[in-house]
């Protein structure tokens, strides 16, 4: 049975979030969105995702905390952290955690290539 890859997109900038969701849906991904870290954590507790794409800088619960919680709750979930402003310490931490980073602004080709590199299963065997 064919199932679409499930992605959680997290960004506190509503324009970025809408564009990201639209871009991913055109690539035939099933996308859920969260406009805050708190909303993302709630969705992570309710649903299973194949990948999480999160902004780094957000109020209250930031992208670093989203990475920690995602890896604790769903260790097999692929994660991409996006930002306009990465410093060396943050990049090192992200890569030590086995997470990918993507500099904003990015384009659909960069994001698609990164998602394909995860080899996310789009097919499940029917029981």
C-alpha cells in the first residue's frame, strides 16, 4: 500500500510556513504545519512523522529544543534545521546530533534533494 511521506514543518513566520507547506505538497508530501515550537511538540506527541523541518530561531521553544524532543520521542525521524543565521557552534551541535541544516533562503530543489537523501519510505507493505 502506498503512503505519502509525512512531514512536520515548523516556522513562526507564517509566510515562510505557507510557502514551505505549498512547496512540499507539490512534491506529494503529506504536510502538517506548526507556527510555534509549542504547537510542534503537541503534534509530535499526537502523530508520527518521517521528517521534521524546523526553523532555528523561534520564541519559547526554539529549533534546538525541537531537535531534542523529536530525537527523544521519534529517534528515526529525519530532521532539517533552517535559519538565516547559523553560527559555528550551532552548526557543529546540529551535525553532532546527526541533523541536517539548510540556510535560508533555500529553494525547492535544495530541500527536495535533502529530503530524497533521507530515503524516506513512501511504500509500506499491506498486511
